[in-house]
C-alpha cells in the first residue's frame, strides 16, 4: 500500500520515540498550583530564550494569542492587525466573543511584501482620540506570516513598526506560531526577533513536533494577568509536565535546527510543482516550510476550483489544504523525508492523467 503523504500542516506530526520516552519519564505536579517542575522548567527556558521576564505554557496557539489580547486590552478596545493575520482569520472570533475587542485593519499597500505592515499604514488606520471611537490599544503582527506564504518579516521593517506602535501608545503582540522557522530562515536569534514586542505566542506543536502546546512570553505582570485569564477560560491544566517534557526534549535535541531541512524540502517541492502545467506560481516566494501553490487557469477549467483538486489529491494519497478557490497549501514537517516529498509531484502528475 502506498504511504499517505500528509502535508496539510506541520501540526499533523507524531512525537518521536525519544520524545515519547521523555514524556513518560517527566516529573509532574499540579501546574495550576504552580507545582509542576517540568512546566516550570519549560517556562524558565522559554523566558531566557526569548529574553523576556516570564512565560506561560498553554494548550494551543489560539489560546496563547487570546491570552495575549485579554492581558493587554479591555472590552471595547480595538486591535490593529493585517486582514489576513491568524488572530482575525482562523481563531473563531475570540478577540470579539471572549475579549470584547474590535479589529481595525492596517493595509500593506506601502510594503514590499503582502502581510507586512508599515508605520504609514498604521497611521492611516489610527483614528485618534474621540469619544465615538474605540480605544486603539494593541497591534498584532505575525511572523512567519501564514497566508503570505510563510513570509519572514524583514527585520528592519518589523523593528520600525514596533517603534512606531509604541510611539503611538500601542502595545505589540507577536503571533509567532512559526517564529522558530523565521529564526532558522533568517539566521537571527529568537531573542532578537522579539525585541520591541511586548508579548509573543509561539507554537510547540508546529515545527518542533510536540503533540500539544504553545507558550505566551512577556513581562511578569502581563504573564500574571494571563495566568489568571487562562484559568478563567478553562486552560489551566494539572499534571501538564508530560506535555512540557516533549517541548523540553525538542529544545534539547535540535528540533529547531532541523527546520532547515523542512525549508529545503519545501523549496524542492515548489520547484518540482512549478514544472507541472497545473500550477502557476513563483517558487522563489517560498521562504520557509509553506508552499502556496496557485493553480493555473487550465487546471481550474479542467477540474474546478482548489477544493476539487484537494479531493482529487487526497484520493491519490496526498493530503493538502485548499487555502482559497485558486490555491493549494503544502506544508513540510518533521514526519516527511526527501523520498516522500519527491513522491508528491509524481502523484499530482498522475491526477493530471
């Protein structure tokens, strides 16, 4: 039987045998009471790695982002972000339903790349102080930017935007779900990539291969507020050390460094897919582990939209996501080898025939 090649996301990975062993041996306690030694160790490691005062282990990236919002805003406040950022696009409207905030979009018309915001764009979005307007409180950026194709923010532009936000009285939250990838791709250490950001969420189940979990990193006061909010929304876990141990193992055993392999395979896949007539995109746009493969006009006319192509490829044992009616997304990750990745174009070609 041919293997199923699952490229829907880097969240589909399974813990390695060594990671499972680490989880089985984990020292545990009650994390809600602050007594889980493995969670405490992970949070201490994270705060040092990010150059911040404190960190909080949470079940998911969505919760990490929501807690970052809850800890730094009040109901009725306004969040400024890009219209395709994850907190707006993929997180169920939690910023509104739970935090009671509204969103105002910062356009990217001045930026050299989609998804990157500029101080001028921020100024266009800000409306000033008026009793008719919500209070603009938080700017949220995303690095790498998912819907911009795994884009790594140009560091000079990120720092300029953070400075501009602070000058205008805003705090800055970084959705760094794949910040590990940004660091490896750019060669810039994590602590430098978060300078100027007041809070950062980062996923452990994307890239690092952990089964569950994310981190929120910030100053002590913000983390203390977030810890209370985590309990309020049901995110307090008890013997969570079995999960934290997976992350500690990943940090100790070069799961960050190996992301360069994911990036290399994504670039290889993109180059091979563009040789097929059903795709029409530039492989040079692939910067990390996400391949946004736009379908050609001929492909859309022959089989319908990307959702139809997603189903066709699934039948051939290649799992991917239709990100829009015209584009398929393929994600490289820990569970994929060179051999499996090179099979993908072959199977796509088989669908064509």
